[in-house]
C-alpha cells in the first residue's frame, strides 16, 4: 500500500491510522504517529524491569539518535511544547511522537527511519477527512451484521432509561429493520419493569459508564440525530470502512485541519 511512497523497509512499518489521537480542545487531533525502538534516554528493555528492577540496556547508538532527534524537534518546533501544541511527545518503553504535519512525518521517517518500530498515517485525502469527522474507523471487509456502517455506544445513566431509550424506540418504530438494529442490552432495557438505576452511591449519580448498550445504524443522518438527542451520553461512534472503498495505493496528504 505504501511501497511507492517509501522504501520497502519503511513501508513495511507503516499502517493506516484508525483514529485521531488526542482529539480534545484545544487540539484538532493528531493524524500521524511514530513509535521508536527505545525510550527518550536511548534505553531498551521491559518497562517494568527498568523502573522496578533497574535492569535495562542503554545503547550508545540510540543515545546519539535521541540527541539528534531532540535537536531536530527543538529546531523545527522552536520549543518542545508549544501552546496550543502541534506536537505530542509521549515517553515510555517506546518513545512515541504524535504529529499534525504530513511534511514533518515524512521528514522524521527519512532522517530516523532505521530507529522506527512502527508508524501510522492516513491512506489518502479521503481517509484524512474521514478521521476529522470524529468517528473511530474500523477497517473490515464487511459492515456490522453485514449491513450497518455505524455503531453507536451509549453510557448507562438515569437519562438512558427514563428518556433516551423511549425516544429511540419511538424514533425507529416505523423504520425498516435495514436502517437500524438494537443489540441485546438495549432490547433487555426496553422490556418494562426489568430495569432500575441505583443512585445509592453518590459517585455513581455523576459518573456514568458504558456497559455495552449499542445501536447499529446504516445512515449517517441517523447517527447525527442520535448524537443531537442523546448528547453527552453517547460514549463513542465507530464507522466501518470496507477495504474495497479505499485506495489500494496511498497518496500524498494535504494538511488542512491543524491548530
């Protein structure tokens, strides 16, 4: 997929990105991710062993590489963390960079490709635009249940039982079953007299969780209506992108949605 844009060795490390990382205000999200072979000190080895047993390998070559990478980052981004930042730098067993710039992504691959474990990027401009629509993308050969492009997960809250589920039942009552499907958790919750939401625990009154209540939808318009009505109790939206609808060859990206 990426062989015509990068060397064979680099192309084998690159895969399509499934979601925007760190998409929260004031950021517009990061569509490029690069994972390095070592941490920010040039160390390799198991994270637990390094921090609890003080056992790790420190490779001189990796130390030199990290010095060069840090110099490039400071020169390119002026300071390590601008505000709002267009670079996210996460340390751990493998140092990981999250980027907004396609140009910077390619430059890092070109300069430091031999030290990269894996990288993620959009396949093409269409893929890039879909990421910024806000849905998590799943790459599969078939839709959910063979016919639904979208999956909407709902948080379990008092409003779900008292308001959201009755609204959903009424909204889809006259609709064709090809347009929507409630999973078994929602179907059980719709049965009268079987559900009570405990508010005995004060913390639970304000903290609501996802317990597998899902709706599968065919049309984007229905997804938008559900999000408008249910609002903050929508836990996630997943969208399946079938392999056949994507380009088999990656193309260049135009960065438009930056901070």
